C-alpha cells in the first residue's frame, strides 16, 4: 500500500502565493522565478526574456499541474531557445499577445484568470504554433525524471522484472 501526497489545489496555491509574495522577475538575459524548493533561472540566447516567461506560462496552461514548479516548465520550453526555432516562437507569442490585447490585456502574461488564458489558447489550438508547443511539451515536461515521483511514476520496469510482480494489480480505486 502506498501513501499518496495530497495535491495542492489552485485555490491553495493562490492563497499561499498571496501570503508569501510570489516573485517573478525578468532580468537582462534571464528569466527567473521563486520556486517552492529552489531558485531557478533560465538564460536565453535567441528569445526575448519576456517571450520565455510567456512560454513558461503557456506551458503551465497547456499542461497544468499545481504540484509541479515553474522550473520544470522552464526546462521543458528551453529547447525553443534556438536559432532555428526563435523566429517562429516570437511570431507565435506575438499573435498570442495580440489575442490578449483583444480582450483588454497588455499581453498573455497579464491575463490573470486561467480560464481566460485557456479560452485564448482554444482560439489558436489548430495553429501550427500551438501544436508545436503542445507536442514538444509532451516529451519536454514528462521525460524529466525529477518530476516522475510527483506523479507516482516509478520509471521503466523492465530492468526490475516488469510490472507483473511490481504493482500491476495494485488497484486501490476499484
């Protein structure tokens, strides 16, 4: 029998963020944030720092996991900071920011409600930009071994004899 950690709800996250003062700073050449367990920073070479910050929020809105800190989302989108991808990413983020202006905000980051941001994303979900980001996040986010324990995933099982003798039939929800 395993003990599962209770996931934090968005309401709890917002409450704690307000109490402790969530910080998010964009410095020259760096996108930085205050994660719960550690400080993190992503140096950008080809993208604007505000574009990287928007990508991190976009990643969080596409695959929302309250228990996963922004540093893992930053690692997941870091691959878009390349000479080959930068121009397309900048154009896609500019289009996303224009859509945010259409509902009264300066840019996507300023859209305070997750529901409003998701509505903006639904409006562009068929675009090549959105599909590129969504597709890249599947591997960029979920292939990070450091977050597997958060989801209760123990990794591959072949080297340990397979799943038959390691929890294959441990169904506690049925």
